[in-house]
C-alpha cells in the first residue's frame, strides 16, 4: 500500500479546481465520460495493432447513480491503468504550484487530458475513488482522495478490465444525485459519443432490452457519398424533433489545413420573428461543447442549424483568443465559401427550387451580403428579387429589363420597391401602368439591405413606389400644368393646406392624368428611411424617429372632381369634401390615426347623410 501527497507545491490546488477549472460544474460528467470513451477507443486501437491481448468483449460505458449511498459511478471496459500509470496520470498531473498549474492548462483542450479532466470530479465530490485494472497483466489498483493533497494507492482484487470512478457527491452538489439531472447532462453532452453509454440507478431492475443514451454513429462522421436524403432529414429530426423538414444542407468534411466535419441545415423561416440564433452545436471529437458558436461561424450563418465538429478549435479560452485564432478564421472563411458555393450550385442547376425557397433563403443571403464582402461577391450572381407579379430577377436581369425606363438623370438604375404590396397597391398599379417593375422588399432585413446595397452596388438607387407621384419616381420633373386657372389652383392649395398633429404636410398642385387619383400622398424617400432606421436602430438615428412624418399632398388639378368642387358655394360642405379627399390619400400611407381617423369616419357618414337628404 502506498500513501503520499499529490506532488503539487501548494495545498490550495483543490479549492482552485473546485472554483475556477470550469464555470459550470455539470461539465465534470462530460469530462469523465469522455475519458472513459478515450480509454475504450485506445483499447480498440491497441487490439487492431495486436498490442492488446484477449477478447475486447462489449465496449460500453455505464453511469450508475446510487442516491442512497450518495455516489455516482462511471465505469468503462477500456485500457485500464497499472499502479505506475495511476501515479503518472493522477498524482503527477501538476509539478508546480497551483497558479502555474492553472496557467499551464487554461488554454488547453481539456478533453483528452486524463489527469485534468479527472480532477473536475472534485468540483462536486467530497471524495473520489478509482478502481482500475490494466489490459496488461497485473492486479487491480485502488486510488482514493478526499479533496486534500493526500491520497491512498494500493493493489486490490478488481477483476474487470477497465476503470471505475466513484464520486461521493458533496451535500452542496446533491442536485447530481437526481436521475433526471444526470440523464439530462448525458443526453446533452454525450449524445453522439462513439462508445455506447448506459445510465442506470442502483437497486432498480434493468429492462430486458437496454437502450443507450447516445447515437454512436452520427452522420457527420460518415462520407457524404454513403448518405441519402432520408439520412440527412432523419438526423435533422434527431437534432430538432419539432421543426419542419429543412430546405437543404451542406456536409462539411475537411482534413487540411484544419480538421472540420459537420452538417449545416438551412431551416424553413416563414416569418422574420421566427429567427433564432444559437442553433448550431459545436463538438470536439463527438463531445458536445457549446451551442454558442459566434466567431467560429460567420454571424450571418448563425441562422443556420446543425453541428460542426473540430478538434482544432480551442475550447477553454476567452472570446478574444477565439477572434485571433488562425484556425478559427480559416474555418469561418471555409464555411462561408461552402455556403456560397452550395447556393450558387442550386441557382445554376435548379433555379426554380431556389426561387420556391426564397422566402426563407432570402434572409440568409441578404444578411450575408451586408456583413461579408466575400460572400457578397458570389451572392451578386444568385440573389433574386421577386416583383409584384411573382417573377424573380437577379440584379443584372432587373437592370436589363428596366434599362430604358428606369434610369435617372445621374445614370443610376432605379430599383422601385414596395414594403407592403397590399397597402401600397394603388402606387404599384400606377407604376406598372408606366411600364415600371416593382420588387418586393418586405422582410425584417430589407431596410438595412437597401441602405447597404446602395453603397456597395455601383450606380443603383432604391426608391419606394410611394415616395413620389408616379411621374417623378425616376426623375424629378417640372410641374405639369393643370387645366385650372391660377386663381383656382391658389384656392385649392389654400383648401388643402392642413394642420395635423405629428405630420408635416406640404401641398402642391400638378396636372396629372385625369385617371390618376384626385390627391396623392407621398413621403420623401430619405426622411422616411431615416425614421424607419431610427425606430429600430436607436443610437444616432433615434433622433429621426422623434421627428414628425413628412408628407406631400399632390393635388391632381386635372381630375374632373374639381370642376364640381370649385362650384360648391357652401364653405362648410366644401371643406368637408376637400378634407375627405386629403384623408383618403393619407389613409393610403397609413398616416391617418387616432382622432384624425375617427374624424374621417364621422365626416364620411355626415357627407353620406347630406347626399341622401339632397336626393
């Protein structure tokens, strides 16, 4: 029997491990099970090389909870350890003081470092026992420590090849004596480990057909050529059981200059408010690490779902380290390229499929174009924009189709767009009558997308279809003359000069087509955009959100209604009808609210009643 002290030049190492080794204590189970997997995998390797004698038998890991005895045991049938190996991997894990110990391992990938991973067990235990027997010839070994630098180590009759670690759970960590808690941790962190893991409770009768916690053969470790569409969809359901079938997926498989495997899925997103980030899971050699993958995955692809697995990503480091790590940067760039290439392939080979899925895909593509110039360069070819007739155009196709009609005086191509095809229908119909093509820009990201693309695309200007009267949408024209006299125009301008709270109204008289509306309300593109940005963006643009809405009322002097109105002698009746025409125009822009809307309704009823009396 051997007694001694763990060779560390301070007695403070255990408090440091308990407090600072991991921020989340539940990680201890991930580490211990990972060590058990490593031991099992090593035995497989040694056996294949002829260096391990005897039958492998069933390689499995058992996690056994004994709430009555306050113990949690992790049992494997792997390589096991000799007395000398226990001394090496457990007792000599640290050769210096506690501070140097932590400094040495703080940037390490803990998984795979048996000694350090094992010591995480002291975060939740008053005492830890090890029973182990090496695959080599020799007796079993027992090691025990109560959380002080003192330990016991001696030979015992432990006849099972492998290692059994028994944790005596401390009172302050009794949550880890609950079966549901342990099973939940195993399902989260160990769901795809390559050795079967079984959970049981001491004293409970085992079911005839045991079911392992994990899927030992996830699809990302297989070759894409060996997988079917059904395999990918089945795995997606395993990850996200309540989600709809994904649009498509990308299989990552790189071994140089870094190691990366995984499958990324494009989910269906019907509405902007359904967007959820942190749905990509990061693994290290099939051990779950985190679902916060910012900096590893490009920000715009955080909308994707699935798994990535890389032993080259450091797991226990600060975010600033991640941002500067060369492998992380390479992985980030590779994922961006793979996504762009996949979308380009679908566009070239099955464009109709891309267009059918664009409601969801457009969010990814536009977000990527705004935030990643390398993605933008490729996406310019496969970005499609749907017009109000349901036809899709790439940027070049739209430019070609509108070359003659939609170029302004500066030579810029004007992209007319609508943010609400139903509300802005009258403006859309007027634009279409002129031969213009109006595209839909109605998602959460479109306001920012428009502003960004005007800076990144050459000679392109976006104009919302209701930003001006149709005659002026492409170029500001000189005022068209109306059939009214100067006195009649002056009278109409005075009648249509309105004072409305929260609105800054400008009135102009123009001679539009007699078929055009009697009054058209428009909002200047620049100010409306600034107000929209201020409403959602805050910061410096928040100032604009507080400003009154600017609106221009364009009175169509050529509309026949004014030939009748200008002859009305009753001033009150005239004012009512003029105000109703103005309110109808404001209503088309969604600018008639509250008391003003109530007044419009009451006034409309009054006018109908007056006409009934006249009749």
